[in-house]
C-alpha cells in the first residue's frame, strides 16, 4: 500500500504517467475541459489499486440482508407470487412459470454484476423482463450439466476421484456463478484450473462466504418447513416462495460483493467508484501547494500572483506569498503587483491585510510610492476610515508633490492636515500643510517635475 508523495498520511490512489509520483485525490487538479491530472506536472494519471478503497463484506453484512428491501426486488417477489397463483388457474400455466424463472435468474445475474461494480442499488426489473439475453440462464444450466458430467467422468476413475470432483464442484459452485456473471463464459465457469485459481486468490474469505451461503440456504429451507406448519399448504407455499427469493437475492448480492471486494485479486478491474475523484479541491491552490512542496518557488509565486490579482482571492494566500517571498529573497516581486493587490484588499475590506502589506512594502522599500495619485488618495482615505492614521499620512506625504491635478492635490493636503490635527497630534504641522495648499498653484505646476528630486525644504514632513 503506497502513500501520497505530498501527504505522508494519505493513501495514494493515482500514479502519474509522466512524473511517476503517487498521488491522493487532493493532489490532482482538474483543468477546464479535461479530466483530473497530476497536480505536479499536469500529466495524465492512472488509478492504482488501493486496499483502503476496499470495505470487506463482513463489515457490510447488514447491507446484504437489506438488499431485497428495495423497489425492484419487492416487485420481483410480488410478481412471482401473482404468477405462481395465476399459473395454477390457466392452461399451460407452467410455461409462464418457467419463463418467469428465466427472468428471475437473469435478474440475479444483474444483481451480481451491479454489486460487483460496487453499487448496492438494485438493478431495474424491467431490464430483466425486456430485452431478451437469457444466455446466462442457459449457461447456468450448462454449468450444472458440465460439472455433473465431469463428476461422473471422475467417478469412472474410482470412488475417491469421484468424491473429490463432487466436493470440488460443490465448493466451486458460487465461484462458477460469479465467473459466469462477470465473464459470461461457460467454459471459464467450469474449468477446474480457472475455478481453483480464483478461489485461491480470494482465500479463506471464499470459505467464509460459502458458509454464509449454506447458512442462508438452510435458513430458507427451515423457514419453508415452518411456514407450511403455520399457514397450511397454500399460504405456506406463497410465503415460502417469497422467503426463497429473499434469501436468493441476499446470496446474489453477497456473491457480487465478494467479486467487488476482491476485484484487484480477480483482475476484474477497478469499479466506477474507484475511478471517482473524491475531493473537490481548488485547482490553483493545489498547484501552489504542490509547486511549493516540489521546491519550484518561482512557479509557485507565479501561481499565487495570478490568484491574488483576481478581485476576490483567498487572503490566506497572502501569508503564503509573503513567506515565499521572504524565503526566496524575492520581495521586489511584491512591488510590481502591489497596487492591484491593495485595491483587491480594499474592495474586500480586508483592512488588516491591507495595512500589513503596505507596512511590509515600506519596510523593505522605503522609497516606494504609488503611481496613481487618485488611487493613492482613495487608499489614504480608506486607511483613515479604518483608523490606520500613520499609514494614511505616509501614503500621501510625498505623492502630493507630484500631483498636476489641483483638486486631487488639495484633497490630499486637506486629508493630511486633518490627520495631523485630529489624529497625529501635530496641529502646527497641520497649519503648514494648509499653507502649502494656499501657495500659488501655477508656480507649483511648473516646478512639479523637479519636486521629488529636490532636497527637503521646510515644507517636507518628517513624521512617519
Ligand atoms: Zn506528474
Ligand atoms: Zn496528496
């Protein structure tokens, strides 16, 4: 039993055909218009049998006894009783009865087939009635004829070979039925080598199921006797037939389940359920997690950036992003996407993340300024609203000098003055800021390009 290469405590269910990694369901990604692929390299994956997918029949015994209590099996029992009664009243009723026995057998095989595929919902009775396909019933008769012939043949060699053959085919009978249900081949179903091999692969569980089957057959017969005593001949027969079919269906479902449980040993292939991916995971986040686990940090950063540029992203990704940036010494990457990330954070009203990212930027790149003045003013107002006055002021204290648009510039200075006066406890500075605002803007306008490179003048605000 192998484990996922990315989850040491999870069983792997897939192997990548390209990078040969063992993967669990959570380590697959689903690309648009494509089935699930390897989360590491995007290669096709193959299902690899996993014992953890197998629930042994002894943990599901209750399900087999409950199996006949489904719509179609109950209908089967009801119709059998109706036909049973009707066949005594009409001429050639036995023909009808015989045909119905064929339907029942066919239905039994569909039960085995469906349960063998891991499905406990009963098959449709209508499908067994219509559409012909009674070969399996005829082949079942073939199994009895051929095994009897072989037993007779063996008894010609002596008493002991006869007894051995008889015991063997009796023991192998459920296996013959199971092979018939899955392979639909009469010769395989009676071939002693084939039967021996299949029973050997299942091992002692086969004997256990065999005991169950004998037990149920005996229950059925004992019950029949009791029903005759209790209800008399007619009612006893009817309830007896019902219980006979009930136990038959329990046995069919159990045989089907035995095939399902040992599907890998019997090489019948994975069931549909095996091939289902059982967790719905976020494709991008899986790719990020696996790229990080693989040590492909640049790729991981690319994935994270493409995510955090989206309007509503999972803010937890920012933690991963910051850690990865710090670890790989790539902090400068944050600067290239900072404005859009900040805008997304503001739009989602994630003020703590907003302040944290901004603080991180200025901690490592003190000269960084926003490019878009209108946006900077908006951010500053947002920071003011959420009570982060220091950062709100810092956002504007240099950028106002670059503003050509008087209105924006004046709004910035107003906000700065307000912050200084009301929140930062610097009323004198606030007055100075308002003086800048009143200065002739025309002159400022011509000088504006030089402003950022000029050394600090008296108006510069060394606050933050
Ligand atoms: Zn791969
Ligand atoms: Zn995994």
